[in-house]
């Protein structure tokens, strides 16, 4: 009889003690109740001051702690891959330190991976606000839940709710790109590299996690910055993984046209929406234009940095 595979659940954290405590309280019982695999919970502390030790210490007999002082989410994610390999894991699950999984989340995510034998499984994220969001924020669509039928093949992914098959990563020599450590996008880059290598990422719509949206993010200014950053990283990723110089040149022309078009159309829709007091049109236009600016920044070699450090290096 073959032994059960080991699955490592990694939680990268940076200065979120309350969020980390909450996600551990939800994840550890699910890991211990998992029937389809043996689970290991690993916290990756990305604070140079190792502040998460205070949160993890009460869980020390049930959770492994790893300190990764090198700043940037890509470094933390790669350390998570390393820790998972050291634990003998065949798969690694990523969940953020500001999220809470639904009941049976882990069983469903791991079960999907075992059933489909794929390179990865992505689950959805539901966003929760402290109160009713501003109509502009709701209309922007940034926090709308992404939905696909379970089993669908997807071409992008994010480590806010993602399982990856470690042997597949190792076979292709793929890891998180440190160049995206402070800009975001290293998870999308990794998934797209897997897809370009011929691997499949499947969607499991029943493996849901919830993410709390703090008040400072439920604001038009933050949403527009996120839209610029996401488009900036997406364009950089496409240019990086282009298979040849000629394809990269063709892609630059395509992205230039797309970026200019998004700015023009978005600006027009935003202006019309403002004049007609149509919040939905105004918000969607502003988001579209912000994305276009992000694309043009990428073509100019500008990296839109989102994850600036408040302390440490």
C-alpha cells in the first residue's frame, strides 16, 4: 500500500500578528483532520526582526516556523517551497495571512489535486468588508469574486489560494522570480511559466477562502494603484516569457497599442460617467485607464512597486 502523500500548507507573513493568529486557528484543525494526505503547516516569517515568533510559539508542537529575512514576497514564497521539500511534501498549498478558509477548504483543494493529477489547483477568494463598500469601490469590480466551473483549466493564478505540485515545479526548474518580490506578480509569473511549459492549472470553485478588506484598501485611490500595478506586472511578465526577440518586439507593439487604447477609452468612459453621475461607468473607466498607464510604464522599463517596507530593509 502506497503511503499517503505529504502536503505542506505555507503561510507567508509580514507584520500581521492578528491575521496570522486567526489563519492558524482555522488552518491547523483542517490540516490535522485531512484524510487524503498527511499535512504539515509552515509559517514563513518575512520580517527581518522575526516578529511572528510570538504568534507561532503557542503552536510550536503543531506548526513549523521558518525565518526568511530577505525582503520581498518572492523570497518568502521560495522559502516556503524549500521548507515544503524539506518536509518531504509532494505538494505545497499557499494561503495569505489575512485570509480565513471555509470549512473543508483543504480537503477540497487537496482532493482536486489528487483527482486531476495536475500541476496546480487554484481556488476562489471572497472579499469581506467591515461595512457596505462605497458605490465607486463596488462598481470598480476589483473585489468581485472570480468564478469558474470546477475542473476548468486556467492560465493564471495567485498564491492567496493555490496548491502547486512540487515534482512538476522541480522538473521544469521553476521558482518564484525575485524580480517581482516588491512589485507583486511572482505568483502569476510562476503559474504562466507552468502553463507555457505545457502543464495544467485547474480551478476548484468549492475550495473558498475569505479575505478581509481593510478600510484603507476600500478606497478609489488604492484600487487605482492596484490596477496600475497589476497591469504593469502583467505586461512585464508577458515580455519576460516571450520565446524570442522577434516575438518580444511584436508583443511590445501590441502592448503599446493596448495601453494607449485603454487610457483613451477609460478616460472617455470616466468623463461620461462623471458627467452623467453614472458611478459604474466612471469607476470602470478609471480602472481601465489606470491599467493602461501600468502597461505603458512596463514598456518604459518602470516597475510599479506596491510592497514597500515600513521597517527593516
